[in-house]
DNA sequence: GCCAACGTTGGC
DNA sequence: GCCAACGTTGGC
């Protein structure tokens, strides 16, 4: 039985790793390391190969959904947690008992124009979207199918005149 | 750069 | 198990 495709949103600061970095990466693929939040980790553990991901630029000007990526591996141990020199080193995670996981994602598409937070907030069907919740900081979060469809429809359209 | 919201830590 | 202190995220 084939599981239905799931949708997610992943945040990255473009200064650190942008959608262009993903597009230019070897095989247009990267491992999503450095996640050190249990909720975000658990969402990655729930991911399946083929799941679709909205790529979001945080701390950007303006912060926006900028494109699409695809999950290409199941979750597996994040080795960066074992490395004392790594900024995301976590001594609680040991190779024999890994605490943190990551997945690999592959570039699918960059939107012709980014969808900024202010524009997304105007869409009534996105009212409940995790990204738009006040104080929401989750760097990996689920996206509802109708939210996914709404955002893809928006990305198809040229920017509104005068907007 | 500010600061509100949030998660984690650690004293008790 | 409570909760204050602290560190981080991320919009603005």
C-alpha cells in the first residue's frame, strides 16, 4: 500500500543556505543537518521519500517561501552532533545512541517570485498555517494539502500589478 | 538591533 | 515537578 504524499515546510537563513545553494549543490541535493529541536526532529522522522517541501527563507528581506524541494531519504543520524568542532555539536548524542536525525532533500523548483509573509497573511485559506502563527519558530513543520495547493497556485501567478 | 515568543536547563 | 533564568529564533 502506497502511503499518501505528505507536505512540509523547512526554514533556512539564505545567508547560511539558500535555495540557490540547493540548486547548485552536487546532485542538487543536501543533507538537512543541524536541527536541534525535538518537534522538528520528529517531523523529519515522519517524512517519507517523495514528500514535498516548501523551502522558506527566514531572516530574509523579505522572509519568503521561495521554492520546492523533495525528500529523498528517510531520517538517519545527524553526524554533525558527534563533532565537538561543529557549531551544532551535542554531547548528549552519541554514535551508538544518536539523538538527532536529518533527511536529504533535493531541489525541485524555484518560484519565479518569492511569496512573502505579508502576501501569505492575506490569504484566508492559510489562516491556520503554522508558519503564520504568532511566535512560531519551528524550523521543520507540516503543511496541510490545501495549504500546499494554495501556495502552488499563488506561485503560478505573476505578482499582482501594484503589489 | 530590538524584543517577544519559545524551548531548555537546573536549583530547589 | 515547579518555575526562574537563560539562550535562541526570527519578524520587524
